[in-house]
C-alpha cells in the first residue's frame, strides 16, 4: 500500500505566505469598504442636518417680524400674534405688549457641549411656568433688556430648550477656524436689519483601527446660510410703519 | 481500496480568483458611485444655500438698487450677504444673477398688474474639463410695495 506523501516545508511556507497575502488583501479591502461606508454616513448626516437647519430657520423667519436681539451666539426672533395695523402704537397698545405665554419669543442659540462640540438650539418660554399676571413684557429696542429677559427666564427654569442640530463646529474661512459658530446680521440695528446669517461646520474626526478618535479631520463641511425676514414689521418705536 | 481525493486544479483556482476579484471590483464601483452621488448631493445642498444667500441680498436691499446685483461672480469670488467670503466648498462655486423688470398679472384679478423685479440666481461649479455644471437655480419675484413707490424702505 502506498503511503500518502506529507507536505514539504517549502510547500507549507508557500501556502502560508499565499494565505497571509490573501488575508491581508481581504482585510485591506474590508477596511477600505468600512471607511467608505462610514464616510457616506458622515456625509449623509451633514447633508440632512444642513437642510434641516435651513428649513427650521426659514420657517421661523417666515413668521418673524423682527430680530430683537442680535448676538453672535444668540438671537431673538419676535413672532407677534397680532398685526401691526390692528394694534397701533404707544406704551399701552397691544403691539407693544409681549406676553411670555403667547409664544412670541423664540431664541436661536449656539451652545458648547461638554465634549467640545456645539449645538444649535431653540429656546421658547414654557408658558406653564409663568405665574398668572406676570407674563407681560413691553417692546424695547434695548439689547440689554432682552438679554436680561433671557437670563432671568433661563435661571428660573422657565425656558424649554431643544436642539435643532448637534455635533457642530466653528466654521473655517481661508484656513482660519473661528472661535465658535455664530450668527451674523445685515445691519447692526434691529430697526433696520432684515437678514440673518448662520456660520457653522460639520466636522468628524478620523477613527483609528481601535475605534479611537485620532484628532485628524475625516470630513469638514463649512456652511454659511443666509436667510431674510420676508414679512418684516418695523415697530413704531423705530420710526417705521407696517 | 484507497479513495483518490482530487485537489483544485490551477484553472479552478484561477476561475475562483477571477470571480472574487470581479465581486470586489463591483463592490468598489458601487461604493465609489455612492460616494460620488453624495458629493453631488452635498454640492447641490450648498449651492442652494449660495443661491438663497444672493436672493437674501436681492430681497433685503433697497428696491431701486436690486438691478445692481445683476452680474457674474467667478468661483472663489462668492460673497455672503454681509460681504464676507463664502467658505469651503462654497468657495469653489460661481454664481450668476439676473434682474429683469417683469410686471406680473394676478390671475383672477383682471387689470391688476404688479410691477417688480424678476430675480434669477444660478449657481454652478466647474467639472474636470473646466466646464460649468449647473447646481441650483432660484427664481423669485420681488413686487414693488406701496411704501417703495413712496421712496421708503419695505
């Protein structure tokens, strides 16, 4: 009976090298495949979130009549519930009265999270927390006044704050990264401004093989959005009309 | 009686390798196409923002000065509504703005004609051959308001 011949050392070595090369090629291909899919996910998220921010802000501005506060990280949109021509002017007129429980004030704000990323959020007054008879505020063009209204409501827990977009970063322009995402305005005066600019970026860091962040940018998408007030109502206090 | 077990022949191994290579190539092509399509979607999204930015300027500037916005901005020369440069991918886009005086008749209101500007903004980028590739077109009508006919801002 013929005895089966065993593999020679050379055959085993060739087989080992071949298997290793094939395994390496497969692993490389799978790695590339995985990175490509991840990049697709990141890009898809950036597209969807950019569109979501634009749609959300556009809708708010469509209903807004003025921007009452114009800060770099916070802006206040005024959505009065009455028409200017119905209310007249003067300290006691309905147009001057802003009731906190009527949903007329909407803040947009950029806030930095504990992980260093930024979020674009909207804050509205939680009407249920405003005691009866304490909701009246009167129109003012004083930015400090509106800042104090926000700070007081925030400190008292009377605001509902929800995110519009998370995981944001400051925008880069000509290779220089800004300190923070920000709002810009057509003019510095709330009486004449009709335009709101929003600058931010989506930035994702590359992961190493262990799934740890490497500090290198995998994707950076710098976004500049410009929106305007289609139906502004300049308050009589500014010397304008409807 | 001994059983003879046949190993794979060289041809079988080569056929298997070709099949695996073809499958890998197909997967790579699919992924590549997906990434290219997403890149286009990204550019179209940003182009729409570039067009909206110009439209913001056209709808917020003084009525009489709207025609001054007509013109062509080359890639790299795009400005936001506050005069700052557009960032990143937006910087690679060009923009054309046309403004035409086109009175609009209102259906259902015989004889009512609104005067105003028909504003068209087209945003494009350049393909590998340097040709223009249209990404977004925005058209809006800005009517002349009663206040504007009196010389006041809207």
